[in-house]
C-alpha cells in the first residue's frame, strides 16, 4: 500500500511494478470446494499414517460451500501431495542476516484424476525418500469442468506421513524412458530448432521419484555432458491421468548453438533404481516447422467449424495463416493469429456474407520468427443447416 500511495519516488515505482497491486484479490475458485472423504477406505481422519513405499488411495467429492456434492460436475482434479513442514534458513547471500521460515519443499506426488458426477479417486505410492519422522502431510486440490465452466479448490491436512512400509517388493529395474524433441516423431540424430521442447515419456510399476530429497535422486537432464548445462526436472514431471506409475516430463531447452549435440536423461523410481538414456540431435537455426496433419471438426460443417493443426513446435509462438478457397480456387476468407493449434471459422467470407453449400479447400501456413512458411491443405464439406 505504501509503495502504491507514494509512487512519486523512482524506488517505489519499481516496487509497485515488481510486487503488483497489494489490494488486488487473488483469482481463485470460491463457489465450489474439493473435499476429501476417505483415506485408504477410512472415513475417520487424523490417525491415518502414510508410510514410505506404501500405496495410498484418496477419495473425495466436489461440493458447494454447504458441503453438498455437485452431481453434474464432470471433469478432472489435480492433486499435489506434500511431505511434512520443514524449517528452512535462507543463505544470507547479501550478508545482511538470514531468516528462517516454514515450508513444504518436498512434493511426493503430482497428478490428475477424473471427476465423474462430482466424485473422484486416485492412488499413489509414497517414495522411499520421504522424511521418516512422523508429522502432518498436505494435499492441495484444483478441479475443473470445462463443459459447465465449473472450478473448485481445496486442501486436506488431516493425515500423518512417516516411517516405511514393510509390505513392499524389492526390485532393481529402473524406469522405462523414451526421449523426444518437439514431438514423438523425433528420432535420435534428427534436426531441430534452436529452442526445442524436451519430452520424456517415463513409466515404472513403482512410480517415478520426484521428491528431490535423496542425494543424487533428481530427474536430471544434461546437455553435451556439461555440468553447467544440467537441469533438475523434478517439478516438470506430470503423471498421466489416473496413474502414478507413468507420466511425462516436458522442458523447453535454452537457446542452443548450431551443430550436433547430445542430451543425457536420468530418472529414478520410488525404490531408487535409475535409468539413463542418451539421444543425439542437430540444431539448425531458422529450421522451418513441420505440419503433421490439418483437419477440421465438425466436417461436414453446418454453422461453424474448428481447424486443428498438429505440428512439431509445441510451446512455440507461431505466425499462423489460414486461407479458405471455393472449388474454383477463389479465396473467400483468410485469417492470421499467433496460435497454430486451433482456428475457428463461422462460415462467413471476408466480406461478411454467409457462404453457400459445397466443397471448400483450406490451406494452413505456419512459421517461426526466423523461418520460412510451411503449408498443408485439406478440404471440407459445407451443408445446409
């Protein structure tokens, strides 16, 4: 508030820009809440202890503020499970003293589950690298239903984490890992752009270790065997929906120089067995993007349609142009945007007239800021409403 009210000085102007408006309320769901109803089939909370290497099952509902279940809520819930609170001391890098604060730095599980008629359930295995003392854990929830435009949020802390399970099977095989750059059509040695998206599909029957509390047990990506180009990717792992045993790691690589490179990826399961995979690639500055497919839905079209583009530049700003032609080759509509994935058309020409029924051709062209255009063509059928 002081920064905003005394914005006349240059220092306070910077404070306001960096911190934001102190009077602005955070935009989080308030109409519906995510409630936990069972932990391992128990409805009596407080005495449940989740141990390392045990499988926990959490059940719950989406409810209104009175606790009544929302029966028409159908979508997904994202859950983050955290280990116990720790006291953390800052590093005193500036030499002006350190401070101690409380936080939950270890994420034990991050994943999604389906919500059907307001009810959800998910399971996960606790990693070997938890803190073995006993204390309260925490689950943070966010749920959404795109059909009804519903949102919900909540948390749950009425359970204990600590100790280790005696009922687990010891094994020594590491996770399976498939490595790609930009898309799953990538093959080791392929050419890529300067900032490719690293993708790793990983799976293990015991789950993937993303805690980071065990020394050397991080999900790690290294470029050209250079320690200064090593990246910890624990926070970039996302488990597949309704699964704790498989998921994907996605990470946008920093700008790479032209030429051939090697990446090394290492991942651990929850029993601390590891797998290391390598892949080669060649960076080509200004490499044009590749379009795999273009199609529109629905087709045949009655009132409006969406043109869907599948390409090899995920998470990249692309200059996208769509042109639609009648059967004689006359261009009737064109549109440009910075997103190549989905383009909507309401069956009106550039002059605002409703088009007639018949077969139409559409061409999609995409490019990056420093590449040439790549184009692909398909056709659609427009029918009467």
